[in-house]
C-alpha cells in the first residue's frame, strides 16, 4: 500500500513539474441560448463568446498571462396579436486584461484550476425595430471574474478545458447618456464553455 501511494505521489509530482517553465496558449468558446414563449409575447436571446489567452507557468501550480474576450449577443421581442413588429438588440463586447491561474493536478490526466481575470472592456449596442436601425451606443468599463474549470490532458500538454459558469463583476459607462451599469453575476450551470489549451 505504501509503495502504491509513493508511486501515485511521484506521478502527480512529475505531472505538475512537467508544466513548470512552459508557455500556455489556449482559449474558450461559449454559447448560451434562451427562448421564452408566452401568450402575449415571444422572447429569444443568444450569446456567443471566444476568449483566447497566453500565459507563462512560473510555478508548479501558478500561471500568469494576458487574455482577450470577444462576445456577440442578440435578443429579440415579438409582441403577439398586434402590428408593432419585432424589436431586436445586438451587443458586441471586447475585453482585454490579465489573468492569474492556480492549478491542482488530480492525476496525469485530470486537473482542476481557477482563473482570476481583470481588465478593461468596450461594448457597442444597436437597436432595431422591424429591421430598421433605431439607436446605437458605446460603453467602456472594467471587469473582474473567477472561473473554475476542469482540464483533461490529452497528450503532451495538449488538453481540453470545461467550465459551467463563474463569479464576476462588471461596469459599463455609456456615451449616449449618464447611465452607469454595474453587474454582479453568479451563473454556475447556466452557461457551458469548452476550451483548448497547449503548454509549450
């Protein structure tokens, strides 16, 4: 039994050490969709996001680097039994920041990690009514978030990342008004993100 525990400990230690001093290149792709149909109205929303990042693993468990985020969302509202048509909103967001990752190897194949990301963001909004552009606006702000994930090592540092949400805080200040938006979110189980990463 002692020999088995020793072998397991050495395997985990060697796996963690194999990542130290390497460069991490990866990214996540996320998608969420919601449809609500009621007697008087129909609502639809879709969100697509892509978040690439590059980091340096300076310790067995710690990685630091830069991250980017691109997201696009679309929501529509149709009021039934009237002639008002369909209203639609589109949002495009760009994020640029830094991240700090802490990783815990569970075996040679599986690891869990959490990313803390902070940075700046820019958002552009457009509103339509029955296909005609009604208004546009721009906003700038900051963001911060924690995202726990599962890493599956496929081969030679190449692997898949899975996350189902996170915890975060965002601000946006719009140029068309004095509106300042502050958002705190806790969305575990509401979104699914699949990422690919490689250590060089």
